[in-house]
C-alpha cells in the first residue's frame, strides 16, 4: 500500500469533517444573534405589504417612519365609511348594551331565504357548540355527560329571549357577554343579522309561529322580504 495515498485520504476526510462542522456552526444562532443571512433580500420582501409592517433596514430604501406611513392602514376620507363598516355606535359597556337593547328595535335587513340559510350555516359553525342546534342552550360543550363549559349558555327558546330586542342580541353577538366571547371579528354586520334572523326562526318553531321570508308572526321587528302591504 502506498503510505502517501492513505495520508491524503485521511487528510481529505478530516478536512470534510471540519468544514462540515464549520458549516453547521455558521447556522447556529448565538444568544441574541440570528446568525448570517445569505442574500437577505430573498427572505425579506422589498414590497410594501398591505396593513403589515415588514420593515427590514437592509432592504428598504426609506426610513422606518416613512415606511410605516405608506404601509400601515389609513383612516377613511372624512365623511365616508369603508364598505361593510359597521354603523353601530353602541360601545362595549353595560350602558352600551342597555341602550342598544332599548333603541335598536328593527332588524336592519329583511328576512330572506338566503339570509336564513346563511344564518343557519353560521349559527351551526359558531354558536351551536354552546347554544345547541335548536338554540335551547344545550350545546355539545355543556352536555350533561362530560360537558366542560363552566357557564350556562342562553336558552333562546325562553320567553325572556323571545322578547329580547334585536339590539340586545346584536350587542351580545358583536361584543359577547361575560364568559361568552364576541363575534364582531368573525361575523360582519350583515351576517350578524342573518344569525339573528335564524335565531328568531328557531324561536318561532318552538312557539308554533312563522318567521320566514313570507311571513313574520313572531314579532313586529323584522320585515319578510316577500311582504306585501296589501296583506
Ligand atoms: C363558548 C360558548 C358560547 C358560544 C360559542 C356562543 N355563546 Fe352565546 N352565550 C354563552 C353564554 C355562557 C352566555 C350567557 C352569558 C351570560 O349571560 O352571562 C351566552 C349568551 C348569549 C346571548 C344572550 C345575551 C343576553 O343579553 O343575555 C346571546 C344573544 C348569545 N349568547 C348569542 C350567541 C351567538 C349568536 C353565538 C354565535 C355567533 C354565540 N352566542 C356563541 C356562550 C356561548
């Protein structure tokens, strides 16, 4: 065997092991050091992302202050509202709840087939787990054998909630109540009305009344879409 050949083979092996360690070590972040980036602009977008600050000093050509001025949300033009924005002025306080309950009587949307369908879909996703698919407060989370939720969800079929104004329901949906979280960030205003209409239709079922796009014999607070004044 040629001794020189063995040595160079060993040397190569040693070299590759050392460089392997060096390579791995270069990726190790130190205490507060993220390590080195190869071509930083590939990880950090140069573009302005809408409503999101992704400022990265090596990759933006303006100061952070200017960057934020361009990238962050702007207020609507004075005297205007953005589409879908809520024209609901009652604040998330007990006083706001009381005022909404007393003042917000008429539903802002008529009862339509489509709205009831959407309301049912949304109710079953967001509310039925606690309030039950029938709206009677017997959802899966509060079931008798093994329910875990500590508080009793409202039973919408009680007279107390049948007589509750639309404003009272709307406020609870938008902001929540006590341990119930608000759904203002999940349901837009139209969807909240769809859900309210659907809850009303569940109440009507219990009372043997009709609450549909054709007729509303449950209350005077929502107009059926196919309502004709000749009736
Ligand atoms: C995690 C369980 C939970 C979910 C999910 C939930 N609720 Fe509730 N809800 C409650 C509880 C508990 C109460 C009773 C709150 C209280 O009075 O302290 C309540 C109360 C209410 C009330 C009555 C408020 C009042 O004025 O007394 C309404 C209306 C209501 N919920 C609507 C909804 C709707 C609509 C959804 C779905 C968008 C929903 N809730 C989802 C638990 C839940």
